[in-house]
C-alpha cells in the first residue's frame, strides 16, 4: 500500500535526521523555531502518527489528546525507538478501516466536532502533516547546523518531487 510505504519512508527520514544530530542539537531551543526545539517537532509528528495507530483499536482518533511527552522531545534515542516502533505498526496494517475523528477547535467548551474518516485518510493527513514539520526542521538545521546532511527530499512534498522530476525530463 502506497500510503503505508510513504509513511515508513518519512519515519526513516526522521530516524536518519535524528541520528545525524547529537543530543544537544536535538533538544536545544532555537531562535529560528521561536524557542522550540527540533525534538519538539519530531515528538509532535510521532504523537500524531501514534494517536492514529491507537485510534485503530477504538475506531476513534483525537489528535487533541497528545501527551506532549518531554522524554521523546528531549531524548533523541527514545524518539528514534518510537519512530522504529511506528514503522513496525505500519507494517502490520493491511487495509482501510472506518474511523471517527474528534476535533475541538473551541477554547470555550469541550465539545468536539465528530467527523467520519478512515485509516487511509488519516494516514494521508499524517503524511502531509509530517512533511510540513519536516520542512520546518529542515529550515532549522540548514540555518543552525549546516554541517548536518539531511536526506535529499527531507521536508519536500511528494507531489513537488514528482513535479520537479517531470520538469527536468522535459
């Protein structure tokens, strides 16, 4: 399944990026990230994918339930371990499944909007979400750690990669 393989590719890119950083670079607050860290962005991606996987058991996904796990955002090796665990979870998924997405955009009340969705649709959302955060990570690494080499297409949408290839072929 293309969505599963794309997600695994993204997780592999995040693993390579994490392995390219030392512990200090992973958890150092950066001005270019408004005082946030590369680790926080990687943790954020992990938690979205993880909540989607957890939601498969209950048929409900709620991205508002992120734990903001400090261990994952500060401990590079734990983040890498979690990324590897997610890869294993994706390997086990064989088919689409109906899901309900709960999303609350109100700061005044705790009544989420209920949206019918599916595992494949949420997987597609997580791919785009991860690429967006990877682009931010790439900006931070490029500006603060120019010696760190990222995978060639890190933080670039797959449609953009395809478009660039087509333009080069013409």
